[in-house]
C-alpha cells in the first residue's frame, strides 16, 4: 500500500461515513487587488496530504458508498499554454466534476476543508507522520542547516538584518528548498523582543536595515520547506563580543529548558505539563536574576512569568508550520495567562512532530504597561526589567519527532552557538 493509500484509509476511517460525497479542494490562485498578479500559491494542506500534488483548482472526491477516491485536475487552455508552461494533467478534467456528481443523485455533498468534523478527521490523520513525510521533514531541516551555517560563518558586526536574511535564504534555496517555510525572522538587539518580527501590516521592510552592533543578541527564526513540509528553527547568539553575564545566564537558561523539554517529548506525555514545566524553569531563572520575586508556582499562575515568556512551548509541524491537530478533541484554549497562547494541548504520540521553542524576552508593550506594573508590583522588579530595555529576546527552537525511543531532533545538525564571530 502506498503512503497515499494508507493516508486515505486512515482519513476515511476517522470520518466513518456511509453515504456522503466529500469534496476536498486544492484552492485557487488569489489575485492581488488592483494588479494582474496573484499571491504565491500553496495548495491546501488537506489536498496536498491526500493527493501528494498541489495545483490550483484541483479537486479530490471521496464517495463514501463505494469507498472510492477520485482526482480531478484543471486543463490548460491553448491561450494559457502560450504564457505559462503546462503542468502535468492531473486525473479527470475538472470540467467533468459536475457531471460526476450529477451521476450520483440524492447524495449529501460535503466540503471537507470547511466542514469542522471532516476537517478534523483529516487533521487527526495529519498529526502522525509517515515515512514519506518524515523524509521531507528531514530534508527540509537540511536546507535550514545550510542557511544557519551561513549565518554562523558570516553574520558579523556592521551587517544588516536584511543582508543576513538574503544570505541565509539563498543557502536554503541552493540546498533545494523552493521556498521558505514562513517569513524569516532576523531580529537584532531590541528587535528580538518582538515574537514574530517580520513584514507587518505597514510597508516597513523587516528584517530591517539595522546593522548589527558588537554584543547584540541576534535572534533568527527561519527554515526551508521541502515537498510542502516545513522546518522551523530558531537560534539566538551574541555577535562579535564576549557575552555579558546576563546574556550568558539567560542563554544557558533557555538552552537547558529546551534540553529538558525535548527529553520529555515521548508518547503519553501531556504537552501542557511540559510547557508549564518550561515556564517554571524560566521563572526560576528570573528569580535568580532578581527580576521576579516569590514562589514559582504562584508566579506562573498569576501570569508574572508570562510577561517574560508569553508564548507556548511549541506546536505541531507538517504541511503547515503551525500544523493541524493542535488541540485534542473536546479541549479548548485556556484563559490561564501562561496557557492562552498554547498552540498544542494534547497527549503526545509516536509519529508526531513538534517544535520545542522556549524563550525569554524583554517586551516593552508588557513591561511598560501601567496595568501590568500595578498588577505585578509585588512579583516583578520593574526597575531591573527597565534596565534590560534593548536586550531583545532569546529563543532556541528545534523540531522533534516523537518516537518509541529517544526523541529524534530533526534539526540536530544545526549548531547552537552562544556567540559568533568574536
Ligand atoms: N516560526 C514561527 C514559530 O516558531 O512558531
Ligand atoms: Mn515554531
Ligand atoms: Mn519558529
């Protein structure tokens, strides 16, 4: 049985349908308003997963009565062939879809990508990666390695964030990635305090033209994509100077926290617990530095630790960098301050891929907020936190394959230097 056959079998089993016709669309090109161009196309991951191809306007159908899958693909017109290279014809011409449906009268037609239950049925299958998917995920990690190796060798004082992005992404592409898995984050100095420091709503170019200064913390969160599968890696490093005691302390705190969390990525482990333990480790480090005061359990429950570590420990990875299936059935996002940004809340199982990405940040929007300063007056040393303005942040992220044995670190070949080019 091919991977595609077994994926389809698992999905059909999750659905448990008897009579419906299910439609799974690959998605269409999205026009950029006011131009004759389109946004770069990526197939809907549900379609890519079940068809192993990705062309716009293709459709996969499932006839539950016959337990039969069919693929429908577009055909280029002769005009289109003048302007664009044709892609290989896929399945039955999509123009025949209506006729195919009409030949199955009185059946309920369901769109899987928009039907919550059907979408979840595919999502639950996508959580557990097969060998073909693991091959792509491992290859994607190798493209990331090429980019990060370039950074370690070349990023130096005076270079701009933008120059680093361009040099690094060129290596992703040279190593075979057709595109990055998401917008690269290259954040130097104070910019590292923004969790997702990339091109925003305005027209500001990010990564920016800010030049690296000696002693800056440089946070890079980036990765290549192979076969649609993402690699998601973060390294934080001091550039061109001896790390200060605080940089050294916080970097090792995050590195140790990550090491402990990775070791706990085993079947049966409750992700939320691993996350909360990471918050306790980071919070305890902040107590040692004098930034937090009090009992670690109450500091986590009150949200004081979340001022410095506001995000979740990680998320599932696959055809989407934040992949489907994060929340186990019947679980809802929590309003607990240390849990509200958790992208995953489930018991880990063999075959899952999860990022493990603890971090610590000095975020002005949180630390200068008068309401926070009032609420946490007894728990946070805001004066000391103010001295950390401009520090930015530290995050270390790897992609972990949960197995019956030791966790496999897909990105383990990517070095983790505390300092570069000094
Ligand atoms: N690169 C986005 C993330 O780490 O979640
Ligand atoms: Mn991530
Ligand atoms: Mn990341």
